């Protein structure tokens, strides 16, 4: 009895207990109280996961979505880094253009989602561009903040010792930018996931948005919940990769 | 020195204004001189005229009412549940250790994924949007309330207790003032994401509302009114966000 009380006091045990309790509640609700047309119990969702992957075209749709996420993330980082350095390295450029960047960042991009589809079609291109529009702002912000925090004396002394522009970037600016840059990458991943998934849900022919619509219209909660779980797991893995990278590199910096 | 700084500020203002004017001029030239199809980019003057007529005729009122009603309900649910759970969890270190990682974990998943499920459960009407806005708004509010109440300086609490403060006094004079700034930040974050998700979910699947209106115009290729409505929604969002930021700043000062 003592022993169980002690294990209960460990937070992660209790946390697991809460999760199990919620799952049990969901299972009970889906089995006895709610119309099976709308909700499906977790046991059935998990059992039908193999069948979900047998759905014709679904593995390909997941691949398309993953590809869109990867391209959108890479473009966000590249564009964000370029704009961030261009705006951040010069105090005058920073003062002039940061308010414009902040203004654009503050406008709700979802309102122009239909425009992206009109311009870039209903294929992967519009999802990628929409994902980039969500992903590159955090990178710009953190790159500018990171560049701003470099002590001017470092830049001056590197300059005085005859470092070229590229050498200053490579040996002074980049190493100092890395922690905030990785924090920006984490935010960018969140943004890219949101942007790409929003665009997928809005209109999609080949990606997962097609299947969420299909399963919703067919009142097939088992496969819908399965697909949502798979996507959520994908998002968690992607976020975790970026978070680990951030931890790794910021530890390196502080040493 | 200060004169020099004033000059720089003036110069950067000039750059900003010039940038925006250049953008508008380019837009105007693209539609008139370079013959970009009005199906892709409408003439800015036509957009301005449509914007004005939308304001004058008041045809936006129906959609605005739908969107705002959904938003107010969603934010109300998110704020009351977020504050309640945040307070209950934040008052004990043990409960913080159990629930905070759980909430933070769910918050890191793109909650927009729940939208198809909510549409299945609650239909295409306002209910599914309210559910999504409430879910998305709940987490920043709850997490910040947990942080606010959870990390009040222990010395303050012990001091108040030893001086014989009642529970109510402790809450009113120690816990609340310490937690309020963080809670207000959470409320503002919840406000913004709830508003965005309401408009976003209206764009994806709905029967009415401002997001639905934009999609409807896009599908009809009515570009000028669509741009006008986009400007209208951006303006509404900007006004609401400015209002809530001002409220937050006021709440912090007290």
C-alpha cells in the first residue's frame, strides 16, 4: 500500500494515469453514449490503422504532404535567413524595414488563403507558398534579434584585423546567431505545419486534405480519427526534431 | 546627438512611406499599364470603390455578426475554462508537474487538425467554429494562468500567511497581482489565435461569416470585392488586436 502511494506521487505516473483515464472515458463515451456515426472508440481507431494505410492513395497523400512540409520549411529558412540578414545587419535598414515586417507578420494570412489558391493552383505549390508565408516571419524576427545582440566591439575588431565581409559573417555573425536562429526554426516549424495543413484542409486533390474531406463526408470517424492521429504524430516528431536540434546547439553555444 | 537620431528616425519613416507608396504604384501600374488580368489582380481604385460601397451599404453586417458571435462565444469558453483550469492546476506544484507537460504537448500539435472532426461532430454551422476557436484559445490561456499562479514568490505567500491573511485576502492582494501580467499575456495570445482560427475555419468549411464571404467571392472570381473584403477583415482584426493590446497594457499598469 505504501509502495503504490509512492509511485502515485511521481508526476509522470500520475500523468500517464490521467491519459489512460481520458482514453477510457473516450472509449466508454464512443461505445455507449454517442452515435457511432460521429465518434469511434480509440481501440477501434488503433485496430484500423493498418487498414487506413491500405486506403488507396493515402500513403501517397501522406508522402505529398510530408514533401510539402519539407520544401516549405527549407524555403522558409532560406528566405527568412536572407531577409533577416539583409534587414538586420544594418541599423538603418533595421529601423526602416522592421516595422514593415512586423506589420505584415501581424496581418492574418488566413484571409488571403483563397488568393494563394487562385495564384498557385490547387496543387502542392499553393500549400508550399502558404506554408512559407507562415514560416519565414519567425526566422526573420529571430535572425534580426540574433544579429542585433552581437556586441559591436566584436564586429569592429574583426573589421580592424582585416576580416573580409564573408569572414565576418562566417566567424562572427553566424556563431552568435545560432541559438536564436534555432529558436526561430522551432517557431517556423510550427508555422509551416499550420500553414500547410490549413491549405490542405481548404482545398486538396492529392494531399491529406482530400482524405479528411472524404472521411468527413462519408461519416467514417474511425478512419478520420486514425488519419488525424497519424498527422498529429507526424507533427510531434517534426517539432521534436527541431526542438532537439535547438537544445543541442544552444548547449554548444553556452559552453 | 539627439538631432542626429531624430534625423535617422525621419529618414526611416520616409523609407517606410516610400516603400508603401511604391507598392501601391506598382500595383496600379500592373493593372493599368502592364495589363495583368483583372481576374488575377484588380485595379486598386476599383477595390477602393468596392471597399467604400461595402462600408456604405452595410452589406458586411450579416457576416460580421456571424463571425463576431462565433468569436465571442469561442473566446468566452476558452477564457473561462482556461482561467479555471489554470488556477486549479497552478495552485499546486504536484498538479503543475502532472498537467503542464500534457497541455504543452497538445498545444504543440497543430490543433487545426481537429477541424474535420468538429465538422463531423457539430456540422457546418457556427458550432464547429466555436469549438475550434475555444480549443485553440484554451491552451495559451491555461498555460499562462498556470505559469502565473504557479511561480508566485513563495516568500510573499508565506509572509502573507504568517501575517494572518485569509484565503480571499491572499488571493486578492498577493496571488492575483503577481499572476495578472502573465495571465493577461495569455489572454491576448488566446484572443489572437481564437480570432484567426475562427476566420480560418470559416474559410475551410462554413455556411456564413466573413471567411466564408471571401471564399464565396473567390469562387465567383469577383476579385475586386474579394480584395475589399480581405482589407475589411484585416482592418477588423487589426482594430480588435490593438484594442486588446491596449487593454493588456492598462491591466498591467494597475
